[in-house]
C-alpha cells in the first residue's frame, strides 16, 4: 500500500504560498478598514459642519426678526416719548450686541457692493452714500442683511 504523504521539502513552498496569501488578504482587509475609518471620520466632520451651518442659519433668522422689532421700536420712539418702549428697545439692542450683531456704517462712506445695495443715484459733487434707506447688519463679519442706500455722484 502506497502512503499519501508529502515530503518535508515539498511542504515548505506550500506553507510559504499559504503564508503569502494570508498576508495579502490581511493587508487588503487592513487597507479596507483604514479607508472605511477615514470615510467615517469625514462623515462625522461633514455632519458637524452641517449642524453648525444649520445652527447659524436658524440663529440668523431669529436675529433678523429681532432686528425688525428693533427698527419698529426706533420708529415708534421717533414719534412718541415712552419710557416703556425705550426700555424694550434698549433690551433688544443689548441682546443683538451680545449676539455679535453690528450695524453696517454706510452714511457718508464709499459704496461697497459687498455691503451695500444701491436703490437710487442722485446728482452730487462727491461719490458717496447720501442716504440710508434700510440699515444693514453683520453677524461676526458675515452679512445678515445688506444695506440699501442712495448714492451720490455725477451722471456720465
């Protein structure tokens, strides 16, 4: 009877091939794992950025509503002297300041298309903003609302 045995010298190349194949699979799986981990980390960063953008958007919408209330109170104070309205106005103004809202200074300045929208042009000696139709506001150097202005200058 013939025995089915593999000699020791024949086993070595098979062992080496088997080890190399296992090593290749291991490296491939490790690369896949690294890729999935990087994709997951990028996903987490993207979700965080989206959350932050949404938070800023919601905050901006609320601040714009407060700005409208502030401007209505300013108009009311132009027409009547009321301590209650003045107190509410000051509180709204304080909240806006605490949240980082700043008015865009326009009147008498140079027109800047990034900050101003020209709604009208009038004949004037100097090229500058002569009237502010609607105030503009910034939130931490980002425009909440652009200023609507009347600009002066010579017609060409």
